[in-house]
C-alpha cells in the first residue's frame, strides 16, 4: 500500500497500518507497537479504582506489575489478584473476546481486558452508566431488564414459505451485523446520552443492538416491532458515534443498527419522529435550518413560555424571529425540496 500526493513520489505505508483502526499507527497504539515499547520484567504502574467497604467511597490503589511479553490488561489483573490483592474483584470467563464480561475502562476508554495490550502506565476503572457492585464489577441488571422489556424475539405475521426459508443478503445485512454483539456493554458505558440519567428515556446502544437482531429481520411482525420501538426513546440518540469507536466487535452501531431502527420507527411510530419530520419539512421548504421554526413545530406555544431562554437564544444569534415569521428561503430551497421529497406540511 502506498500514499501518493500530487507531484510527489509514492510514499510506502508500513504494513501495520492495514487493518488498524484510524489513528493507531500514528499514535503507536496498535498491539505490536505497545508491546515493543516494553521489556520483559519492566514494572508497569497500574492504578485501579476500588470500592472502599464499608465506607462506600472509592479509592485508587496503585500496583507495580512486572511486564511479560504480549501481556494483556487481563493478565495484569490476574497477576495483581494472585500476588498483591487477593480481594480484587473483576469479571472474566472466556479470555478470548467471546463473552464480553471483562470490559473495563483503561486510561479513559472502554476496552476488553482480555484483548487489550497493557501500557506502561494505566488507570483501570469500572464501566460508566452502571451501578458498581465492587471494584471493577458492575451491575448489569439495568441493561438486562431493558433488553427483556424490548422483547427481542421474532413474532411471525406470515407462515414459513418453505424450509429452509430463503433470505437474501440485502434483507439481512443490518440484522446480521447486530448478531456480532457480545454484550460487553462498552458502548453503553461510552454513550453520553445514557450519562444524562433520567433526563431522557433513551434505551442505549447496547439494548438497541440486541433489538436490532430481530427488529431488522424481515420476518418479524410490524406490530411486534412497533411495540418494541415505542420503548426505546431512539430519537434521543445524537449520533455521536462514541459507541462505534469503542465496540470491540467493530459493529457499525449507529450507521447499520440505530439509523435503520430510526427509519422503522418513523414508518411504524411516526409520532416518535416529530422532530425529525419537522426538521426535514423546514429544510425542504426553506433550504436552510430555521431553529425558531423547528422549536415552534415541535413544542408549539409552550416554547413561548420561557422568555428568558428565547432572549438568550436571540442574543447569541441562534434564532431570528423575523426570518422565522417571514418564512425566509434561501437559493437552495428548490434543490432541497426536490432532494427531500418536498414533504412540507406532511408530518
């Protein structure tokens, strides 16, 4: 593989770049690069966030762990449990990227302990957005209850055409991606919307991936999919792609799971997509985003009740009441209407 710039000779790219996540080669953050910086026997400095019982607070306890070749975070945790802190609590079963139970946060990012190479200095913490039982062990009940409430199974509305049933790649391309999920909860921990707590009813990326396995299956009953989608708060997803960044299974959670589920929700439960439809209509009709009109369409006259907020938005140039009232269009209005189906007024 080579990179070519205009007027320059081809520049060879190291083979290690191929197949790596964006930025790993530049930051020397791939597995081989990390291990090449360490010498067997060299001491790693590891700080682990631990639950202080019975006080209930948290402390960071530091350990010095001798490095071994190809050492993973899980190997370091096992060394600590065997040699320095027998009461250290953490989970793991398979040790081979299959069960998803060993997920933790290492130096501020969600990783699988069984698959992540150690670094010279590490801070290891439990996953966010879930109650901590002890040390690195989190309570998965919230996630499991939400998945159960979504009823992620298939209810057929038509009998089997034949057996085995023919299914095309196009029909199953999104649902099949969701089947790669190992329920590690890395995406749930990284999601900033889940971090808002009870301010939203967003189910979270992990339950949505579980739902996507059946809701994106063409054999599932539309009525069944509708009932499940009504419980997801899916339009609270801000498409920040944090879930995709940390997914150890490289599932395109936003682009291949959440966005197709949003499309189904807009079709089956259109009242959930009120904000999206309003935005589409405004852009199609005016060739621009009009925040003032958007707020009025979504919230109605209730939006006028918070005068202080309106004045603050006006002072910051976020809204322009005159343009909103006059329905000012831009030169892009005709093209926008053509591209977006000219759905003005069809909410």
